[in-house]
């Protein structure tokens, strides 16, 4: 971002607060049967840290920095892909009816 | 791709993540919600890749890293038996915690590349954000490993009570705050690793007194922690996608843990403080 540091920091804080309240509002009424898939789903979402690791990797100017970034990317991507598949498998168990547990798969 | 286009695409992925959480909180839309989340992730990753540009040397490394990590993660998640899901989620959390620590370390060693100052002259603000992200990430890392071991039965699910554990935890927390302060003033790399070390110890100590029955709540709480860690890293990098997503997951994870506690008729405070009310805990 081209804004000066203090300004971009403040905007970051605005976004942070708004996103935090959004998270609260969106989740507030979740039925208990979906607790575990939701936890797993939000786990996969913060695989977004992979974006940070990618930054680290392409900004690295030493071999060590590249290694650190590379490991970060592998971990983040592992979390994102694995978390997605796990959540999907959990949700597949609910598939046939709207809330009844069904162990078909 | 210009930075403003990238910022816009990050916004799109942020909105997709919100819709994903929204979808996941209703039984009928949950799978679609999950898919939307994946779409948001794909947009964020591709945007970051394009922003870096294929001419860049690390480009291939990134692609290999994503393919490797994603492949391994997907295969493990496909093969694992349904009953082992909770511990798998815990294991995934530890990955995020570790990744957050690594990104902060990378920023500390190459601050110019991240635009947060020069080596030895990193802006105090960036150091604070970095230190918080690192500490939370490290707590998440070891905490999730303990949660994984307990859920997987490799470690007894019984609460492990150290004598004076509250005094120890408070001592560690205070020293963590002091160390963060010293780090901000001196920017010493040694102090950075001390912060990591203390936070790692704190992660272990916070989780070992918690009984197996409370583990789902703990996993959800760690989920929230790693969200905050991601947001901290987002501030350091000035990356809006990380800030939005981290805050979103952090707060939704916290409220979800609270709801789960209420559903199980357990005191939220006692679960979080690590066996504070362990006399009533069903181990």
C-alpha cells in the first residue's frame, strides 16, 4: 500500500475491528451439530497464513530466509488443503438430510 | 498487477471467507460454505503469486511449496479415519502456529524486504505486532501439539497438575511481556528467540492441565489464537487479507469456544485458564 505507515496501520486497525465483529455476528447462532465442522472450516480458512509465508519467501534475500519461507508455505498450504478436505468429509456425513447424522460414507 | 487491484482481490477473498463462515453455520449451506472458503483461498494465493511475478527467483519455490504442502495435507486428510478427525484438526492448528512464527522470523531477519525498516532499525510498531504474532503463534504451536497428543491417546487425557501452575503461568506471561518490551527497544535477535521459547513453554503449560473432555473447546480456542496470530502477522506485512481473515477467524473461534462451553455446561473461564476448575473436570 502506498499510504504512509501510521495511516495504513490505522486502516488495518479499522479492518481488524470490523472483521472481528463480523466473525462474532456470523457465528453467534450456529447449531451445536455444526460446531465441529465449523471449527474445522475456520481452521482451514486461516491457512491464509500461507499468503504471509509467500511474502516471506519472495522477499527473502538469504538462503536461510528462503528456507524459512519455504517451510512456512508448505505448512500453510498443508493446513489449507488438508483442512478443506477434512471439513468436506465431515459435512458429507450430514448430506442426505438436513441435520440427521448419517454414516453412509 | 497493480497494488490496488491486488488489494481489491484480497477484499474479494475476505468477503468469500465471511460467506464461508456464514454458510458453515447452517446445515443446508455448509458444504457450499466450505467451497466458498476454498475459492477465497485460491484467489488470495493466486493474487499473491501474480503480485510477486513469475520473473522472480522464488516463484518456482513457492509453487513447489504449495503443491507439496497442499498435496501432503490433502492426502493425509483423505486417508485419516473419521474417528481421528479432532486430533487432525489440532495437528493442522499447530502448522499455522509454526508458520506464523516462521514468517515473523523472516521479517525480523530481512526487514527492508518487508518495508518495516532496516536491520537494527525496525519500526517499534512493527516490532510490537511481530512480537505479538510470534508469541501467539508459538503458544498455538505447542498447545496444539499437546491437544493432538491427548486426543490421539499418545498422552494421557488426564489433567496434569503441576504444583503452583498458576504462579508459573503468570510468571511466564509477565516475562513474555517484559521480553516483548526488551525486543521492541533493542531489536535483539536473541530476545526474539527467547520470546519464542517462553511462548512455546507457555503453550505446553496452558494445555496440559486440561482434561480430555474439554479438548474440543481447547482446539476451538487454539483456532481462535492462531487467527489472532495471523492478524498480527498481517499488520507486520501490511497485508489486508491476513488482517481481515485473522480477525474474522480469531473472533469467530472465540465465540464458538464460548458457545461450545455453554453447550457442555462448562465454565468458559475455567477451561481457558487451564484446569482452574479442574476439580469438577471429567477427565
